[in-house]
C-alpha cells in the first residue's frame, strides 16, 4: 500500500513538474515574442526616420525650398535616440547588437557626412550639390542602409521563429505530460483500488462471514491467513479466537459428560439397598 501510494505520488509529481516547466517555457516564449515585437517596431521606426532623411534632402535639393527640410530636421534629431534604443533592446544578442550598432553608425554617417554637408551646399548655392554624383551618393548610402535593415529584420524574424518553435515544443510537452500524468494516475488508481479490494476488502468480508458462522455455532470455521500487516494480524486473531471458542466448547462438553456420568452413578447408588 505504501509502495503504491508512493508510486502514485511520484507519477503525479513528475507530471506536474513537467507541466510547471512547460508553463515556464511558455511564459519565457511569450516574453521573447513581445520583445521581438518591440525590436521590430524600433527598427521599423529607425528605417522610417532614414526614409524621412532621404526624402527631405532630395526634395530640398530638387526645389531649394526649406519646407522640405522639416521632416529631415525632425528625423535628424530623433535618429541618435532611436538607434541607441534599438541597440539597447538587442544588447543580449551579440550579432543583432552589432547590426544595430552599424545601423546607427550608418544613419549618423549619412546625416553628418552626406546629408548635412549637402544641405549646406544647396543653401550656399553650390552647383555641385545638384549634380548626379551627389544624388547617386545619397542613393547608394540609403540602399546600403536598407539592405542592412532587411538583414536585421530577417535575423530578428528568424529568432522569433525559433522562439515560437520552442514555445510550440513546450506546449506539446505540456500536453503530453498532462495526458501521460492523467493516464498514469488513472491506471495507478485502478491498480491501487484493485490492491485494496484484494488486500483489505475481501479479508474484511471473510472476517465478517466467519463472525456470522461463529455466531451460528460453527466454531470450526477458520480464515486463510494470507494477508499482510494488520489484515494478517486480524486473520490470525480471528482464527485464535475461533480455536479458543472451540476448545472451550469441547471442554464444556467433556465437563457436561462427566457431570452426567456422575449423576447416573449417584442415581444408581441411591437406588441400591443399604449394606
């Protein structure tokens, strides 16, 4: 009984342990998914700022109108903070952190080494600012940054996919653990119930039947001493009691027979003539 109870406890405990581990994995996967969303949102925001830089400068170069520089000015002010925020978000991943750092450096380089000097040149009226070479240089820089953005986003999505696969695996483990634990528990409960029936219920029923037979006078009734522990002690006690009752009955029968014989002798003596 103790062994069965211990085994049942072990199976249930193991199932719940696996469930808890799976739940922890799912929680970690959920946090990782939210983190990936934050990273993708940050990199998309940084890419939008780069596009604002490029469109603002191009519009100003083409038209010489200052109003086209409004998005450029806003983007130039926001790029350093956005790049730093992105780098901080991926600080736990070496490759992504390196990519984020390069993106920030490229964006700052675009502003400081190309867009800023080009805007100043247009304002000075430098004709070289409107040349094809200047425009091509800006396009080359932006295309290179867009390629880096695509690589960064692709790597982040791959990481998110790997995290999702781990989450799915954790969910499958949780389901398997739940089903296995439930099935094992049911099986052990059935085995435990069968064991209790065989080891306790049947011996108790036999003891009740024996008590009824003893009450009916069948003092020769005995129980098979097949139980263990307290049940075995109960069976032996019943048999000892039955044997003791049978012995006392036999002794009383012998005593009654002796008393009857003495009464007969006394009767014969009383009827005999006096000496």
